[in-house]
């Protein structure tokens, strides 16, 4: 399954990094937690992406060393306009 992310919810009003994302809003209006998205990506159930100005960025998981928990981020490409933290908040 492939899903487009349209907006993100973060811990803080001005997040500094993708690990502060706590939930995502999808193009069908549904909301998933960060943990749900990480699980779905890691198990090959879902591929997520963002778009901006004719650019598409795939989303992947990051599993940092302890004590941090896994999080999601966009794969690097030629623009930052499609990065998760560039999306609207909800």
C-alpha cells in the first residue's frame, strides 16, 4: 500500500528535527501515530511519500542508537520543500 502524507503533528511548535514528529495526516484524512508508521514501513506493509512543487520524497525509518526511539524522515533529494518538517501542521 502507498500513502501520501499531507501534514504532521510535532511535540513542539517549532521542531528542530524529524524525531519530534508524533503523528502524520494522510491524504484520505486519516491520522497515524509515528509508531504506527514506523511499524508499517519496517514490516513492508506501507510506503509513505510527500510531494511539493512536482517533487516526490519517499519516507523511511531511522533507528538511532539508544536511548532514542525510531522515527520517520524523508529520503534526501534535490529539494527541502517536500521534507516532513516543511509540511503543514495539524
